[in-house]
């Protein structure tokens, strides 16, 4: 489903289809409605030096707890982000909301980086917690990045949506591998308590 929706959005961008009309209207209504100092900080959450170390720490923690396969899957997902994003940026050559002379805004690399780093980290850490706080924090950080990029005018809403759709299968894969990896005895007890 995510692949189908991503293909639809990409097609609309390539042919300047009708989905671009509400995209443009939404962007015009939202850009610069919040001070740049705030939206820049939110956007920075998707920078590689900010987001990737979070994933690296979660990978190290999971590997140390004996879940090397899950850690490797998360690392592979992050490595696939530029391998997927860059060709689409070059192919679509979409200009930015505030930079119509520039190209390469679709899909949003910052959104993709934030989604895979924060949600991937949550998938690795979640089996060792008793609550869903890792996922909640990851969703807030990813959402804050996406909102910051749109409000600042660095990306169209469809750029951000496309990135989330592209990353969903990567994260589903990380989650699938993570659920199949070995857990420590403490994690198994926690899992049994929360399911019982």
C-alpha cells in the first residue's frame, strides 16, 4: 500500500497533476507562520549528525544485548535512505517552495533520515522497555522534523509525505527482523507480563 501511494504521489509530481494544487495551497498557508528560529531547530532534527547517532546508539545497545541481526537491519535501512532518496530527487527535479530556481526537493531526505533513525531506534529499544515511550518519542521527533521542514518552506507537504511512505517498508522490515531476534531473559519476562 505504501509503495502504491508513493508511486501515485511521485507520478503527480512528475506530471504536475491535480494533487499539486492542494499541496501548493497548504504550503502557502503554512510557510513562515511560525518563527524561523523555531522551525529551523525542528528541521535540524533530521540532520545526519543529529539523527544518525541516535540510531547508532540503539544499534550498539541491541547488538550488545545479542540482537545483532536487528541492529544490522536498522543499519541497512539507514544506508538505503540515500540510495533511495537521491535518485528520486534527481529524477523528479522538483523545485522547493521558496527556491523555484533550485531542484531536488522530492522526496525529503531530512524526513527520511529522521523517520528511519528515530523509529528504527525505537524498534530496537522497545523490546527492553515496559512501555511504549520509545515509539512515542520517535513519532514526536519525526513529526517535529516534518512539520519544521514544511513550516520553514524547505519542503512541500507532498515531499514529506512521500518520504514517510518510502520509509514505511524499511521500518516494517526492521520491525519484522527485530521481533524475530533473541531477547534477553529480562526482556522475555517483560514481554510476557505486558501480553498477559
